[in-house]
C-alpha cells in the first residue's frame, strides 16, 4: 500500500561525489605456464576480467623475482568510490548532479537548487532554472564546497517543475556524510629569555599515506618566526626530503623560534611589554597531498600561550669585568661583576640593591647599594665584587631589588654562573 501511495516523478536525480579513484587490490593466483595446460586461459581471464574481491584468488604472495607481475598486489584497474565516504577537514567536496527527464513528455519550468547543511549554517551551492526538458534530455551540473567544519554534513538537492496538469511539484533528495579531522596538532611552548621556542607535533589521523607539502607558521604581532626545520647534512629544507611522507598513525615534530619584531636598536619599554604579555603566537598553515595527487589545506586557530609576564625591574647584560668575554675567575682572587638594572615599569623608581652570598662565592663589597632614582626605560650599571672559595662551576650573586617609592621588591637567586680555575 505504501508503494502505491509513493509519489512518482518524471524526473530522476542522481548524485555522484567527484573524487580521485584508487587502484584495485588483487591477490593473483600463481601460474606456472610451463606445466599447466590451463595457464593461457587463466591468464587471459585475469587480464580481461580483473577483480578486487579476492575470493577466487590465492592470498599467497610469492617473491617478485619468481612472479614479478602476478604477485604485485595492485592491478591496473581504477576503482571509483561507491559512496560519499568520509571527508576530511580542509578538503574540497565536489559532486556531479545529473537530472534527466525519463518520461515521454516535456517537463517545463525546471528549477534546480543545491545547498550544503552543516551544524551551524546552510550554504547555497547552486541555483539555476531551465525553460523545459525534453524527453530523455539530461541536465548536468557540478558543485563544490571547501570543508571548514567537523561533523555531519548534508547535501540537499531540490528540483521543482510543472507537471503535465500544470501543478508545481518538488523532487527532493539529501545525501549525508561525515567530516573527520585529518591531522591532530599539538604544541608545546618553551621560553628562552625573550624568545619563544614552539614545538609542533603533527599526527596523521587518516587511513592513508599523506605527504606534507607545506607546514608554514604565520606569527602574530609582535613576533617574527624562524623555521628551524633544516636538514643538517646539506642545509636544505625538511620538506625537500622523505621526512614529509607520513603513513597512517605517524607523528612528525617541527620546531620554530619566535623573536620580537623590532626595528634596529634596543627595544623600548612598550615593545618589551607587548612581547612579554602577548598570548597569541600565530597560526599554522598546513598543505598535504594524498593518493593520486589529491590535496587538502588546513589552517589552525590562533596558538595561545600563558603569558610569562615581566618584572618591573630587569637585570640585563651581566658580565665579569676583565674576563675577555668568558665567565671565568681565579680561585681566591677577587673579581668584579657588572650588572645593568633597568626600570621597565610605568613610573619612576628609587632602587636599592641588597647583596647575598652563595656558600662558595662570597661578596667582598658592601651588602647594600643605592642606585638612586631611575626613570622609565633607563638602565643603571651596578658593580659588585666577589671572591671564589672553591673551584668548578659556581653560582654568583643573589640580590634583592627594592623600590622605596612603591614598595615593590624582587629577589634574584643568582646573577650568573662562573667557572673558577685553580
């Protein structure tokens, strides 16, 4: 009864996803043409009627030296997809719509619409009309949509026309498919003074082999990025080697160094503050290729970090005077350490410094130093004298920086490490 009440249309609509084909997998039966009278017939049957089911062929794979063609698992037969399958984020969905008039009469005022429905929006892909379709006349159209969301997608097709009785009728069909994430990207942030080392881990979450053609980091202000993914042997880029190919489940790691984007000369206080308090690092732009040259492009959202912040008083350019650029000193011989104290706050500060000694390196000078009032962005040099009591690598100078105007204080556990020679 339900089939009798089902609405019939003179038009038929067929939709096929346009995607790259694949090679059919076969398990060829090893044939000894010298000892078998059936060998010529079997070889002719295999060449004329290739199969991918593998039900009538042996699963035994012999070495290529014995049967170079029969043992090869891929045939020359191309297999078209039988369903929409699974799409991946960043790929472009393409489909062919074929509307055909299978009745014996003319169908008039035909209007065709195609839309893509996601969980958040509906996008119109195609909308057109034709005056009429004669008997047996087709109407073909191709639609494309770049996949930018995960989850279920529905391709909705609607065809309206005038029936032979002059009534407006509608033919609707929908096709549902899932969109999965092709890559799992994880990041780790390491701080190296004012620079940032960004580690990127990329995991192939698809079921096929892919080649990462490009992985570019686009930094956000106020950073500039340096690509450290260089092959040490010849100095070429990592993308020019086999390291860009990833099997299903493979993981690759890449490294970028972010520096402050400044003009020539030292950074101002505002520039330092912008660098230290910036939370957005940038985006990753990834381009990969799959089988038969299919490609996808994925751009991540802003990669964020927890801001390390900054101290109101910074110690810069700590050096040992007279050491010719090397942090070394002689045992039981006094040496002078020069530290540059900079005011990076938003107001003037009256700075005083209290010096503490480590067990193996003691202070020879006063325990308290007054640097006076330091303006915003100004740097003041501080010379401290120490004496090493033991050889080896030792820590030098624990200090306490204080501002008498605001009550701000900061403790620094050591100024630098020094090598003490006997």
